[in-house]
C-alpha cells in the first residue's frame, strides 16, 4: 500500500510574488492527506546528476482548501528557495512529502493565540483561515513590504508590529508584553513561529504575561531560515 504521507509529485497550479523576496505556490497534490493548521510539507529537488536538496515549508492554506498553498521566502544563497522563486512555473511538477508535524498543529476547536515573526506568520495564516473566530494573531516584521499576507492580516485586525517604520498608526518598535496581554485569553494555547532569536523573545513575553510554559508551542527556523 502506498504511504499517504510519502513522496509524491504535485502539480503547480499557480505562483505569485506577493513580497519582493518570496513566492507563493499553489499545488495540486494527488491523494492528499488533510492537514492540520501549523503543519508543514517538505519539497525535494533532484538535479540531473542525482544530487538532491530538500527544505520544509509551512502550509498557508486552510485544511479544507482543495489546493495546498506554501509560502517560500527567497534566500540569496538558498539552493531550493531560489529555484522555487525564480524558475518554477504553473504546470511544473514538484516532489513533496507531508503533512508533517503534531506538536505545533491546531485543530481549531479551542481558542488560540499566534505570534509570528517574518515568514513565521505563514502557519498563522492557515490558522486564521481555518477558524477566524477562535484565533488571535500578532506578527512582527522589519518592514511593511516584507510582511507576508499583509492585506489578509490587516483585514483580520491582527496586531502588526513593524520594527523599522511606523505602520497603521503604530510607532516603529518590537512587540511588547502589554500588546500581547490584550490578545491573550487565559487557557489559550499560544503558537510562536520565527527565527530562533524571535521565538526566544516572544516566548519570554508570553511567560511575562502569565502564559504557562506548557501552553506555549514554538516552531523555530533552522540556520538557513
């Protein structure tokens, strides 16, 4: 029997470049296993000489979306992200595996708070799309033009902290504990996603406002993220 989460070829339905350094991929994955918000997929590339490289990307689409959506931040030295952003076009096929992850997954049933830094907002988008009424979100980004899904986050009344410039009536600066306490509902699970430095800082803010350690779930980028 074929492993439903094993490697398979997905067809690229569409691509879009919503920020200067990214690509959003919409994929048709055959026999796709229904994912949970917060999970991710692995994309694997194989060169003509047989060399392989693979990277993990968070899922942005809601679980009920018939098409899988991945957001890829383009890194100048990224052997996978540069190909996905610069070369891949609709109709191409990509080798993928997923969905993967359990600790960071959210089923939408209980209230939750998401805190995302940079492209760490992507799993928060899946959570928003899955159950808007049960999810609150705060995001942090250096500049407004680099914020993934900016229009969607603004429409959702997300707390958006831009650290290097004023945005939406908020002065430039990092997220504060005071801002997060206004979003937190006691008992809610808090999901933190971003670079190691961001994840550490955001986790400390949540602890400062009284969130129990066991209610904080963290997804950190690897060294290349």
